[in-house]
C-alpha cells in the first residue's frame, strides 16, 4: 500500500453491453472505493495533453489500483473527486521494485449524464 495514497474515492467501471437481435443494450456500471493520492497536474504534464483537453479541470492520481482507459467498446473508468466526476485520460505504470504503482491524469466531466450517453 502506498503511504500517500490514503484518499478514498469512488471508481465507476463501465460494463460491456450486449447485442441481441440487432438491438444494443448498454451494460451499466459498477462502483467501488479505491485509495489514491490526489495532486494537482503539473503544467509540463498538461502541455502533453491534446489541445482540447488542456483547459479542462484535471487532477493527478497515484494508486495501487489499475484503472481502464477508454476502449473502442467501453468508456474509460471514472472517479469521483469532491463530488465531481472525472474520466481517466492517461496512465503510467511505475515499477520501482520498491513501491510499484500507477499514475493517472483524470479530466473533469462537465455534464456526466450527457457525456455518458454520447459515449455508449
């Protein structure tokens, strides 16, 4: 366990939908609680994001838990920070052979209901 990853946050993982007789049914989601360290994103990291993402509110998460990036058929995992939903945008797997962990940049979702319906 990372000593500085002591902030409990809700992670929302989206489940695969089903296709039956040509009708697609979204798969829903499951929520769980993970421990993270939450930090501000450094300007150097923000500069590496796509241009349309640089101005969105963002945070930097450090955790032992692996989160999913967006896939062709599934949205990225979401996390809830201070009552607001953020989408996992980028991931780094850090192996130091002392404290292995993951580092993520998450971007705030302005209107989660509308955003989700566009993603599914």
